[in-house]
C-alpha cells in the first residue's frame, strides 16, 4: 500500500526543524550571506535544540534518523537557507564515513568529542587535480610504525577551517593508485595542517570552504576508517546516502522561492489587475509548483529505496540529486522573473536563493557526474 501521508513522528520532525528554521535561520540568512562567516551562534543553537547530527545513533547523542527522516530535516533547513543548512549538513557528510566504516571504539571516541565540544567536521575528498575524477587523488598517507604520514593538498573543503575533525581520503600506496585510497579521521589541529585560503563565492555564502595543505601530518592508525584500500567504496557509499539530502534541501530552497514570489505576485498590480491574472505569470507559477512536487516525490522514493535496502538506491539517489537541484535552479530563476526588478534586488530573498541554487548543481558530484551514475546503471 502506497501512502504519501507523513506519520505523526515524521510530522514532528518537520515541525521541529521548521520551527528552528523560522527562529534561527530565516532572520539571519541575509546577514550571513552578506558577511560570509560561519554561523557559529546558529550551529550552537542547533546543538542546544538537538537539530544537528540527526543521522548519528541515539546512543551517541544523535537522532538516529534514516535517510527519509534526514531528508525531511534537510528540506526544512533548505527552506530557510541552503548556505546555513550546509554548515550543519556538511558535518553530517563528513561523519557519514564513520557510520559506514567506524568501529564502536572509534564512534564512541569521535562522536563523544564532537558532541561535547558542539563541533563540526569537514569532508576532504576534492583536490586541485581531482574533482569529478576521484581517481586523480594524489594525497598520500604512508604507514610508518603505528602512524600514517599524510602529505597532499585538498581544495573546496566545506567547514575546513572551523572543523574539529577532517575526514581525509588519501593513497596508502601511490603505485596502486585509487585502489589504495583509504579514509582517515584527522584532528584538524594536528601539526602540519595549513588552511591556505578561503573561497570567495557566489552563493551559500554562510558556509566556508578552504584549500588545505597537509605536510607530514601524523595520523594514528586508530583513526583509519575500515581497511586500507576501502576509501573509494566509502566515498561512493557516502554519496549514496547524502545526495538525497542535498536534493531535499534543494526542494526546500525552491519551495521558499516559490512561496515568496507567489505572495508578492498576488499583490502586484499591472494593467489594472494582480499579475497573477496574467496567464504568462500564473502558468509560470503552476510549472514551479508542479516541478517542486515532482522532485519531492523522487526524493522520497530515493530515500525509501535506501532505507529499505532496494538494489537501485544508488541510481535513485543520483537521479533525485540532479532532478531536484536542476529544478531548484529553474524555480529560483523563475521566482526572480515573476517579481521583475524587485526580484533582482536584495530587498527580497529570491536573488540569494537563485545564487544558492547554483552551487547545489556542482557539489556532491556535479549534475553531469550524477547523470553518468544513472546512465551507467540504466545501460549496463
Ligand atoms: C562551494 C563548494 C563546496 C564544496 N565542498 C566540498 C567538500 O566539502 N568536500 C569535497 O571534497 N569537495 C567539495 N567541493 C568540491 C566539489 O565536489 C567539486 O567542485 C565537484 O566535484 C566538481 O569538481 P571540479 O570543481 O574540479 O570540476 P571538474 O571535475 O573540473 O569539472 C568541470 C566540468 O566538467 C564536467 N565533467 C567532469 N567530468 C565529467 C564527465 N565524466 N562527464 C561529463 N562532464 C564532466 C563537470 O560536470 C563540470 O561541468 C565543493 C565545491 C564547491 C564549489
């Protein structure tokens, strides 16, 4: 039996995250967009109200969310601001490899430290010469006694200079290339780590990205996740889980732009009547509403597939990511269009939502790379 009604528990998650978004994210989003600083006050409040680290197990202080529940939360944050939302969700991205491969001892130690300090983590996969092509990674982690010595260069790392832990992907045997890719939980204050620069960017400006250099950084063996050579699988399994949440956040962003432009249009009079009486405008709004609904349904379907161990979850997760983020780009652009010159001004949030939408098409695998994942699976 298919049921599109949220359960009482799911409704409570939506209400809790919506309430937090209304009180903390919406009133502060333009400020953080302007100053482009990490919103520590909001992240600490998220800890106080338990709306962070939702997917971590309850026994370690998380909410034990499955992907569907994480998606409900991400959509509400996305409704407020995908930039502030990603400050929280990038930490989830960074900790997802621990959900996949950490031992209980590692979980207890790492989650305990992060929760106690109300800290965030960063996920360091991308390098200057390894963006879409993860196999181009050059960072190395060479074993020396009971430590690994990390050397290399990561780029575009969200939460980089505010993180407590950095989840680093590196080669333990450069001759074996990406077959030796391995995942490490690296303490961000380890000697030899330099934050080279922060990215100055178009949208999602509350979140910070760094170029990071690792020079002879010592990583204890007990901070390696899973076996040597398991890094590529960890990275791909991580994206299978997190792409659906990026898609959900994009649905939230699109919904917010739609709501704002619709309310404005109902009151904007031209040619003697509200512009919503013009079919050129009302059809645009109808298309926006339809596309949001369709994307949301695919997000739910992809999340359901993951949570119920369906074998096509990876394909559905990639589909939901590119459908929803392309949709958000279109809907936020149309929201600006519906509002004319007003939409382009900073007096309204839709221009920011449009700038924010662009980034969701690029990170967690560009939408071309996500199409590659889908096309490989439907053609095999
Ligand atoms: C703001 C921001 C935050 C980020 N956060 C993180 C983070 O926290 N951690 C992290 O590790 N990385 C992060 N990234 C990096 C992000 O994942 C990469 O930017 C992305 O994977 C693309 O890599 P690239 O920028 O090197 O582009 P390239 O790989 O150089 O791609 C350039 C263009 O070529 C296209 N292309 C490449 N390969 C193919 C292909 N096979 N088929 C078709 N088209 C292709 C791409 O789609 C794109 O249009 C972030 C990036 C940004 C901008």
